[in-house]
């Protein structure tokens, strides 16, 4: 734009004032509106309240109560904590897992929905679609979403 202004000046008589400069943008210019959200934003917004609800269902007080109740029933604290971790801190699933462990000599049923084994977590995080589908078949789509959220918070 500066080159254009110089060429205009040279064609004007020496006594003429220079042409006006083009308007310059100032730092105080009104910011443009943010771009529209991606099309997947509506899906994310629909899932967020569900995840928030899941996380608030298992408050620290509920987990503490679960621990105290199961210690009173004779379970060892390390077994309870392990079961809590494997159930994403779900007190009801923890109780069922502990009962299963008592019946099966310390082992939880392999196909127990909501009870995450180390193999389940590895398969969830590996990126292999077949292994992720296996985990989804065992725990369900919502269970997978809850586990992802729990793992993120647990590792933070």
C-alpha cells in the first residue's frame, strides 16, 4: 500500500497536499467474534453432564464410608483399596468385587462389568481397535468413558 501512495504523490503537482493515508488498524479495534464451535461440540456438551454426574456420585465421603464398612466386615484395607481402584472408586461395585473375591479365593470374576483389570486398562489405552472393542464389550460405552475420566483424574 505504501508503494501506491508514493506513485500517487509523484503524479501530483508539488503544491498539492499528499493524499490521505489508508486507515490503519489500531490495537483498540473491536475483536472479531470467536469462530463457531466444531460440529462435535454438541456431542461433547451432551456427555459432560453425564460424566460430571458419575464423578459426583462417588464423593470422598462415600469412598471413606465404603472403606469403613468393608473393614468392619473383615476385609483387609489393602484389598478394599485395590478393589476401589479397579472399580474407579465405585462403592457398590467395590462391595460386589470384594464378595466375589471372598467366594473365589481372592479372584474377581474375569467378566465382571465395571471391574477393571490391568489388562483392561492396557487394552483401553493401547490404540488397537480390536482390544478397545473387547473392553467396550465387557464394560459398555459409558463404562469406558467413566474409566477414561477416572484414569485422567487418578494420574493427575
